[in-house]
């Protein structure tokens, strides 16, 4: 079991801290690593795609779980897989797609571990239909602070505290996940342009029920009558009869490509208002007004940025903040105000998406609520960004909304209870299960979780 002190940061690269990084390869080594965490405790880490400080632990231990990467059982009839927590969604796709199965929920990257997917209770383009990842987890094995390994099943309080609990209830060792049946590895995709935010919300409200997957890229630099103009992309897994003859010979083939990584050093200011404004204009104009039934590969539809290794370097040394919030149905005016404020502040974001959420998930700290969610990347060096985002937090909280903890790096702790009504239950269970605070992180200290 290797261990060394390193600088650890989230995907946004904004606030690195030093920790003892331990890489166990067996369940026994995980238990040994937890026993040896010391006064500053430890936290599990997967592939490092949490944008903020959720998988950091200054002065303590960080458990790199990627060494636990075994797929132990596949039930191809029932559509379930049993695997270690360090298995990535990419690995699952490689193994399961040839068998006609797909992961039930995937975010914008497939380089997420199953343990991380549970800890953050990740969501994807299909939340309005399928909910979050943990809704498709039948059970998981959890190593708790007392050294016990508990089999936790859906519907139990510990399950609901762990789903979205950011690794603070223990270390997920393995899980049984229920899968989505597919006939091909291609997607049938409809694309259309929306002229402004109201047009976009009207289209989503009226027709989202027809699609399993739905997302809108939104131009947050557009102003005036074009405020919130968007490109709406929706689709489903293509059936065999929709494939051309050649593709039917190997309909479940999965071969994601890779592009060169950005250089290690990128000049500051490369993604400023002028360059991002030009990109947004071109992206909107090149999109078809209406196009239906286009066949796209899974990486193209779900994970376009995965084709560029270390794409987070494009923001330069200062890194970037991903800000994601959700507000419920009936709070559309709050969404409009926030989009208008972002536009007026001239936030240079070219990675901004709007989606609809379906029913809320049982996790006490799970992020989705029935309503709307907006996510945007912003260069961390933008002048006045901290104060501006604090103001947006206040607006979100006033609208009974919340920010996503897996992407947060700067929320003020006093707003957390208003955003997550079951926070006290989470804190009480955690205190009972882990009175010494064995499992801790930079996020948990900052927010007093």
C-alpha cells in the first residue's frame, strides 16, 4: 500500500492542500488506512472529478480508491453489476455495452468511480426520467469509523445519509448497481435552437417527457431579447432498426477517441469575455434550427470533454469555479433574475447548461429537487467573482434552492441549512456513527458538516 504526501486539489484547481495520499488495493488495506488516519482523519477519493474541496483533507489522509477496480459479478439477465467502489463508469461501459447494458446515470464525464457516484449522488441528462445514481443502487458495502463493514440497502437511513453524503459516513467498498438495457451504442438525437430563456423553458416544459435525455447549452453572455438563447439537445438510445446497415454489424461497439491534452501552462485570460463571446456566437449560429434523428456516438452525446485529457488546464493556473444551483418549479422568476445577473456581470462561461430535474431523491444531502438546474464554469481569476457568487447564493437560498456540494468550493456555511432541510438529521447520524470525526474533508470543515 503506497503512501506519500502530495498536493491535492479538485478538478477546478482552485484551492490545493497537502495530504498523505494512500492507495489501498484490498478491502483490508482500506481498513488499515482508515485506522492509520490520525488526528486529521481521512476521506475517500476517486478519479478527482469533484470540482471543489470534497475529496481533499489538509494535513490528514486521502484514500485513493482507484486501486479497488474489480468487477466481481454481472447478471446479464437481471441487468445488475456488482463491483468495487474504484471501478469507473468508463470501465463499466467497456464491459457492459457489448452485453447490451448501459449505466443508469452518467454525468458529463465517464471518469467517475462508482463510490464517487454514490457519495455525490450524481445526476445526468436523464434525471427528469431516472433520478440520481443512487436510485439505481440496490446495496453497497460501507466501512464505518468503528471498523465494521456494513451491507447497506436502499431505503435504510444509512443509505440515505451516504447517498450525497460526500464520503462522510464511511468508505464505500463495493456496490450492486441496476443497469439500463440498450440495443446499440449510438444515440438518436434531436437538436433545436431556442431564441431566449423563456422560449427554452417553454420547449423543455412542453416536450421533455418525450425524451430520456435532455440538456440545453445556454449562452450566458447574450443580453437583451437574446438573453438565455440556447441550443437544446435531447435523445435516447438508438434502436437497431434506426441504424444504417453497416452499423448493425456491430451495434454495441464502444471505442471512445482521445485528443491531445492542453499544454501544462495556459496563459491567463485566454478565456476572457471577448474570446468566450466569440465562441458562444459561433456555437449558437452553427447549431441547426431543428434537426431530428441524428445518430451520435455515446462519447459525443454524453462526454464530449472526455476526449480532451486534462481539459481543466484551459483556464490557466488560477483554475475555475463551477457554480451549479437548482431552484424548484414555481421559482422561474428567480432563475430569470439569476441568468440576467450573470449576463450583466459578463461572466465568460462557454460551458453552461440548463436542465430540468424530476422527483427529488431520498439522499438527505442529494442535490436535485424538482425544478431547474443551471451549471456554469467561470475562470477563478475573474475580478469580483467571490462577492458576486455570494450574492447569487443568497438569491438561490431565498428561492428555496440549493447549490451542488460536489461542485462547491466557496459556499458560506450559514446558508447550508436553508438549502438542505435534512442537514440536522445528517449531522446527528454522522455524530452517532463517527463521534471522533474519522471521516473528514476540507469541505466538511468549511461547511461544518
